[in-house]
C-alpha cells in the first residue's frame, strides 16, 4: 500500500491546492522534500478529490475514507514511530483549521 519510510517522513505539511513551482520549492526546503515529491502528493490529492467527485461522495464519507487510510498507514509503521505520526497528523490538521495555539 505505501512505500517504506525514509528520513524526514515525519514532516507533514498542508499543501495548497494548486501550488506554484516557487511554493513547492519553498515548502520543500522547509520540510526536507523535493518539489517533485511534493508535486506527487498534490497530484494524489487531485486524483482522490476527482474520485470523490465522480462517485458523488458526501464530505463525511470522504473524511471517513481518508481517516481509515491514515489509520491503515499508521498501523503499518513501526510501533515506536506511531505516536509521532499521530501527533504530526493532529498538528497539521489543527494548523490547517486555523485553531489557536495554547
């Protein structure tokens, strides 16, 4: 289902829907990824979004599917890295929602 982790895989980022090359370059430097790696993620998001549109998926169904995929992916990770993965997902979602920091 997923490729093995490599160094830096615990760095999550909320990517813009249609990032420019400059945005990908800047974000890539911040999280230790190449623009090509980030573009693959953007392309995957677009594909999944199109699939949801094609299947007339309700937002709650989309979120359930995505959470299920995250859970399956995290379950495949080594046990010692799971807390960091979960914290990274939580922090990324919290920041994307614009919620305040304590």
